[in-house]
């Protein structure tokens, strides 16, 4: 008999049956008191604190409180000071949108005229909170009993329970009558880690696209690495970075979205670049090198930046731009070039030693060697700093040395 392996479990499928009850205990007066007591417990202190608290409280409540305190400490990176009042699950925190990005998206929906939005696959409610704070009325839906309870608690903790209704249901079963907007954030993790194929999202991107067509406005969150050929022609695709790190891509429909347009948004500054992917000219390195933001690269808008700064690519296949004169731009980080050399580790080691470079920042595109391996092999030492780009110029392995502008 041929046996068929079951599909990877989602967080809802693998959820412990007693998890909602354990979480509910945290919301009681006793649980809240315990949460306050363990708020600043460090990982090194956990064992001793747990042993002491179990003399006064049920072990499962102590474990839940310590786990929640640990999650809140980690959540500060995404949610800032408000993390201390919020509730999380490990998967929910991992997959949650950071506040700055969620706020940006919510404000755009509000400007597009959204008023009543269905947040499908809402997770712990981070996006629902941002949507409500932007003035929208929100139905937040998740099929996990625990996740639903956490999202509901977050709405209450942040004073938004009157604007956010949280419902436990399969998103495929939700009627959208009366909603002018949908926001869908499908699960992109399975039992084996990240899911890159849009057809393997849960629910799949095809379902999300069909759902988007049923309301005047829609925003569908997808993986930043989605291939451009998977993006439907009727969507505007936006890539968002935060402090130089690409966080998400969103497909927009309705409102101010333009079919086929690509957008790169850089937060926290709010700089936005739009256009369609176009090739950039290619030429020899000049005096300055510009490294486009990752959102610009993912959106295919390096050519737009090249045109704006009168620049050119150092190689047709590499997203490094060069100019002969300084050309400040929010969409790329600039460096003054000091050396352009064929790739040669011994020559680089000798040059760094000659210049007393002990702090070496290594960046690479189109090079097989890793930054860690290069640092191990050149062993920089000295009081000075430099940046080296391991790349290709005219299809030849090249080292470009420089310093930030």
C-alpha cells in the first residue's frame, strides 16, 4: 500500500489543545499580577524565578507568564514600547508586521477611501491595530483559537475593541458583504520553514487574488522575493524596506494603485519611488559608488535611480551604480571610491595593512567568497576603517574600495 504523507502542519493545526485555556488564565487578575512580577526577568534568571513562583502559583500559569514576558521583550524590536502591553505567540511574533510598516500600509488604505476592512489571516492582530488606528473599522479573522484570543486581547489592551471585531473562522468562509476593503496576509511558513511558491501559501495567492476582486480596495501581502512573473498585470506591486532591510511586498488593487506599476518605499523616512522596470546604462567605475536600497532592487527600479543621479551600472548583472560626481539620493547609499582592483586576496591584504585598516566592512554582489571568509583570510588590523565591495566589473571579479559619503 502506498502511504501519502500528510501536509505540513500549520500553527493552527499544531496548536496544543490546552493553549487557549493557558492564555486565558493570563488575562485573569491573578495572571495579570504574575505578568507584572515577571516583566523584567532575564533568561538567566528564569529557572530560579520559576522555581520560586511555583510555590505560590500553578506551574502552567508560571510557564505561560514567563513565556509571555520573554515574547514581550523580543517584541520591542517590532512594536516599541507598546509591546509591554500586548500579547504574543511565538509564531505570531515571528510573522507579525512591525508597527512602522503596518502603519504605512494602513494610512495608504485610509487615503484610498477604505472605511470597513476585512483583515483575513490576522494573526496576533498587529495589522488590525494599525488599520483601526488609521480610522478604519476592522473585522479580524483567524482560524486558530489561540491566535484569535491573542488578537482580541491586543485590541482590548490597546483600547481598540470598539473598532476591531475578532472572529475565529476559516477565511475562505467569511462573507464580505458590506466591506469595501480586504487585507490578506496568507501564511508563508510550513512544517519545513518558509514557503516561496505563491501557490503554496495558506490560503494560496490565487484565492487571495479572487477575493481581492470582490471589493473596491485590496492589499495582499506577499513574500519580498516573489518573482515578477507571478505578479498579476492588474496589480501594483510595492516593496517596503525598514532601515535598509526589505520587510515585505504588497499587491495593491483599487484606490490609487496603478496596474503594472512598481513601487519601492523606504521607511521610516517614507520615501517612495515608482516606475516600471527599465535597464540602466553600463560603464566603468567613476569616483563614486551607490548601493541601491533592497526595496529598489526588488522592485526593479535601479534604472530609475540611475537616471535620477546620472549614473550607470558597473556591470550589467550587478545592482551597483557609479557616478563621476556626488549625487545624494534617499534611494541608495553613497561611497567615495578609492581603489578599483582585480580580485586578489594577497593584494587586498597588503593594501589594508599599508593603510592601517582594522575595521573592514565587506559587501558583495556577484562574488563567490563570503564576507566572513574574506575577513578571516585578510585579517585586518589597525586604527582605520574602509569598505570593500566584492563584485564584477565588465564581467570580471573586482574589488572596489571606498568610504561612506
